[in-house]
C-alpha cells in the first residue's frame, strides 16, 4: 500500500480468508478457491417460529470440545449441535467467528472482517456447520463486532494507508483505552459501506440468520458509557455519536431487507430508549435487546446477601423492568460471568464443594442448596426476564470453574478453555440433574408459548415465607425461596376455577430434589377460587389447568 508517507505490505481489507504461519506465527491473506463449491440444502429452513421464542445457546467453537485444544467447525457441527438440539434450544449464538489474531480475546479484537476464523477450519467447514444447524431447525446468530477493531497494524486495518484516520477517528478519539482497540468513524461513507457490506456478506455467503451486535454502548457515546444514565438528556444530548446511531439504523435496514425473517440483538448497558423500535418510529430497528441488568443482579445478590436477606419484591421488579414494547432477551448468566475473575452461578453457589461432593450418593448441604437455587433462578429468569432466553455453553448443567483462554500467564493452557461434557454424561454425578431440569424447563416454556405471551400477572407475594406466585399464559408459576419454610395447605388465588396439575417440579428427584411434592395429584380450586398445596422450601412449581 502506498499511503501517507509510507509504503507497506498489508493484508487486503476485504480479504475472505487469512491463515497463520505455524512457524513464524505471521498472518497472511489467502486466495481461497475450493475444489468444489459448497452445496446448501437449507432452502426449506423457516426460522419464523424460532425468532418468536428465541431460546439461545451462546457458544464458542474453539472451546466447545472436552479435549484441551482448539475445536473445529466440523467437530462442533457433528458433536455439539446434537447436544444443543437435545437440550431444547432453537438457536445458537456463535462467538469469535470473525478473524482475530489473539485467541484469548474471545474473538472481540477483530482484524479481518470478512474472514471466518481459520483456526477453526475452512469457510466450507463453517458453511457445513450452519447448514447442519438449519437441518436441525436451529437458528444461527453471529456475534458481530462493529464497535471496534484490533489495533494491530500487521493483521488489521489500523494505519492501513499510513494515516490513523482512514477507518477510524484520528487521535485519542479513535482509541478505546479500556479495550486497547481502535474506534470506527461511522460518519465516513467509506466506513459505512465497508461495515454494511460486512453485515450483508455473512447473511448471504454463510446463511447466518442474524446478529448479536457487541458493545454498542461504546458506539452510541463518545464517552463509551462511562457515566450514570440517570436522565434522558444523557441519551439524546451531549456525548451521543449520531453517526453511529445512523449506522445502526442502516445496519438493521440491511439485515431485514436482505433477509425478511431474521433477528438482530443489541448489547447495550446504558438502556438507550428505542433500540427495539422500528426506524419509522424513530428507533434503531433491533428485534431484541439483552437484559444485562438481570445477570448483574443475580451475581450481586449471591455475592452480597445471605439467602434470608433476599427481597422478593426487588426480585420481581428487576425481572420485569424493561422498556415498553421493546423485546428483551433475558438470561441469568452469559460468557461475561464465566470469564476468569468472575464466577458462574453454579460456582458462586457451590464453589469448591463441587470438586468433592457431586457424586449422587454424597449428601452435602452446600450442594443441595446450590442445585435447588440454580434451578429456581433459571426458571424465574426464563419465565419473567423477557421475550427470549439465553444461556452460555455448559452453564445449563452447572459447568464448574471459569473460562480462561491460553495465554502467557497460564502457560498457554487449554485446561479452562474447554467444556467437560463428561460431567453431564456421567450418571454417577449430580450435574445430570441440572441438565435434565434445564431441558424440562425449556420444553414447558416453549410448548406453552411463555416467551411470546403477554407479561406475567402477579397473584401472590409472601415476604415472610419468600413466596412469589404469578400467572403467565394460563400457567401458574409458584416459587418458594425460603431457606426452611415448607408449608402444608398453602393457599393462594388463581384466575380460573378448575382442576390444576403440576407440569414442572424442581423438587422432583429426577432433578436432584427430594421428591416431597407428588406430581400425580390433581388440585381442584375451592369455592373461593383458591388452590391449596404443600409448598416446600427452595422449590419451584408450574401448574396448568386440565
């Protein structure tokens, strides 16, 4: 490239494949001409129903295998997709697809925007993965990173023509100190063309069904979200990058015009109004926004409060607090909570006891509490937290420990950058209970259209016994968060007279509970339209009128 006072060799910005030399570790563009064009067989895949109730499995191809290595697209397609399908999930969200030079960045320091990462296989291997997912009626969402780019000059776009403002803002404005990366200038026509072409490219070339847009808070504001959003002025006055706002509106237009039935999800911590309203209404055009406050709330609660201090009114408010007519993806935890330095919910609940007391015949109070609350928090979240749901790979069965990619500080180890499926498969271990409950929970939620139905109606709040009861789409959800209060003949009002039956019971022995409630009993309402049940502590029940 002959540019501003320099002449350098650069990897083309629009290159479609980049490979790393195994000896020198240098990256180079590669012209890719496969012997045989990939033959798609997904013409009949219809994601309309899936995007009405997205139940998303967030995953990373490289760390999805049990072996201490980098997994491949083919291994993921053949070994992991069947697990996801069996678990009841109807969508996957693939992280780290766009090429990135540093594996440990979790894919967020992108260098080559049109290249599927070659460390996982060839472009045809990725197409095979997507095609197979579609054959299993699984929607494929890509984690797209347009909020920043790697600062590396050898691999990426930084100083591509010798200047620092070809793609990015010049000077400090174009550098994100927290992320150590470069920031796009969305006001430039050439930048918009580059990024919008990228949006269409992945949909067209690889048949992705939509995107999760990473880190858009940084895009929205020149301060990148480093302030408290305590007034609406902060959303619409000084500090807002209106060029970025326009870019996101255009990106959503491209997505939905090119692929009418598609899905776009916004990751924003600021609570920007209108993210999920149409462009015609003055919104951004996203279909869903991530409910980022929910996992923060659960982790804060587990870190700072004893079980006896949990506030059921606060829990109800947090899970139902979202903007009017803006659809939300609720989740108890994602990859953010799994990273080294934090803990998953399972590890916050059970910690080191997971190393010693997860055998089915090993009674342990810490494990009993952890398994019970793990189930309650997930059911509470999926039924109240939004119009969609997400979990991170392995967390559904309580995967222990954390995620730590190979790096100098851990001697380039893959020990914590993998998923130990054998824990869930081992019938002698208690992980199976959490996996079974997760599947049963998803089936109940999906079969009864809980995510796509109207908001829940609160029927009963009992702070003394920490009981919350609500109705959603004719199902009755009953939660007892008490540490020890099990109540015989617990009575509560229901909206419809009739006979009710338990269709999900977290205390079932099949799910690692104690089997204190008989699922086979029918429960008729009394003349006062009240049900009477045995409500055991740390238990969630779902009842349905028969």
